[in-house]
C-alpha cells in the first residue's frame, strides 16, 4: 500500500474510512483494502475516482475484483491480462448461447486470445486480413456492453446513496449473483428470443 505521505488528503481520508472492499456508487468501481493472497500483506485496490489510484508492482492490472460487466452482481477480473471480465454465471450462460447459436454473443475475456481472436504470422493473407479486422473490432470494445453499463448499473445503483461507498457484501446481499440473474441480464441485452438453456 502506498505511504500516506504520497496520498492526497482526500485519498488518505478514504483509506481511513473504508475497512472492506466496497462499490463506489458514482463510478461502479470496487475499492478498499484486501489481501491479494492468504499470506500476503493488506493492499489497497483503487477505483478511477481517486486522486492517485494505487498501482501495484509486477502485475498487469492493479485490481483483484470488479463487478461483472454483464450482471453487475457477481465479481470478475483479476491482476493478469488473462482474467475474465464477466462472472462465472454470466460466462456459463454466454457459453450456452454460443453452443446453441454457434457463436457466443459476448467475448468476456480481457485478452483477445481468451476469446479466440488472434493472428498467426503464418496465416494466409486473405485470412489474415479477416483476423486483423476481428482483432480491431475487439480492441474497440462492445458497444452493447458500454450502453448496458449506463442502463443496468445505474438501475441497480439507484437503490443507494449516489455518493456512497457500499460494502461489496451489502451490494451482493441486495443483488445476489445467480445463474437466473445472469440469464435475465443476457435476455435484456440481446433480446427475449435467445436460447438461454441447453438441450433438456
């Protein structure tokens, strides 16, 4: 954790006030003290609203947990570029749709290769151009999920004080993660006619 003399007064006061991981309602980020592993020291996970967000050495991302980008109930993320951005329930529903449709509606891996998107040096030119186009599309991000964040996170967050930090455990008591919640979220993003369940 950064030394207090490196923090702004606002960030220092925040670290005194928060004693557990919490959802920062204005931005939806999770911030607070945590242990990255069972034997390690306590570190601080920042959100983007802080004056000077904490940067951890030797990791790709200085965050252990974020709200799922689909249901905003479960957690996802991690410190490597090989982390998932959707929770396990949302990934499983996404995979079920992919098996039934032949294509997954979302690519929830942080790294393109986790989503089956990559370009090999030996790829023939015509296939390479298509693969590069898919890679560029992935890099731009999914506009459906950006719009969904504005709608769904705002709907859930409206239950709380708009300037507060809500302990993650309280958020998840109010909005428990579940396979049904993930199905509901995906139905509302892509429409009611998607095959959300596998064959019986």
